[in-house]
């Protein structure tokens, strides 16, 4: 009896910890966690040994069913959560460039699969795909970003050269040059670190 109560107390403690994550809406298992906590609470509410054993036997099938869910939840929150966090962060980053990525067949398929996993009620058996999916999309995303960054930086550099030549032609001083060149140099720095293709394209337009 002490062993059973101890095991249920352990479940309750872990489930309450997992609940704090699930309630954010960013992690799976909220329904299973709530159901498990309700079940465990009902059993632990029986303080007398006879009543506890009787209720335990009455709800034995529910406990066996939940034990499978608990195994999945425990494995996820204790082992798979870091991979899930990486997948979720990557997907959020890539959706900035969804329009461009969906024009590439492999990246589009991988992006859809990432969405399917992140929105699945029970994604536990799918999380092993995360690394491969991220690698596929990252390769395309990096290439697209590099191409747009290069194109935009070349445009900004051309504008900078033209402005400097114009200032030199009228013998402008360092202050004038700094006022005219500074914003473009700042914009170029932003482009070099931006992860949104739309923002990079917008920067090229702002430089005009």
C-alpha cells in the first residue's frame, strides 16, 4: 500500500511539473496530464487502506491505460523536450521566409512536416524526424538569405559609393559625409544580421 501511494505521489509531482509547460500551449499532452492528475487525485483522496485498495481495483483499467500515456509524457519532458524546443524555434524562424521557402519543393515539404509534428496531439513518435527536417530547411533558408543579403548589400554599397563621390565633388566636410553615409552603413549592418528576407528586401528599398 505504501509503495502504491508513493508511486502515485511521484506521478502527481511529475505531472504537475509537466502541466506548467503544457498550459503554455507550446507543449503537448495537456489533456492527458489533466486526466492523469484527476485520476491520481481521486485515488490519493482515499486515506483508509481498505477504501484505497477498493478504489484502486475499481479503476485499475484506467490506471493501466494512463500508465502508457505517462510513459510517453515522461519520455517527452525528460528526454525529448530539448529537441522539441529546437524544432519549435527553428520553425518560428523559418516561417519568416515561408513564401520563399515554399517555392523550393524539399524545403516546402519539410516545413509542412515540421508544422504537422508541432501541431500533433501526440507527437512523441515523430520527434526523431526533427534534426533531418531542420537540416533540410536550414540549407535552403541559408542559401536564400545569403543571396538576398549579397544583392541588397551590393545595392547599398553602390549607393554609398555614389553619395561619397557626390560629397567629394562639392568638397563636403567629414560631418556632412557622416550624416549622409551613417544611416546607410547602419542599414547595411542590419541586413547582414537579419533573418527575414522580407526585411532585407525592404532595406534595399529604404536605401533608395
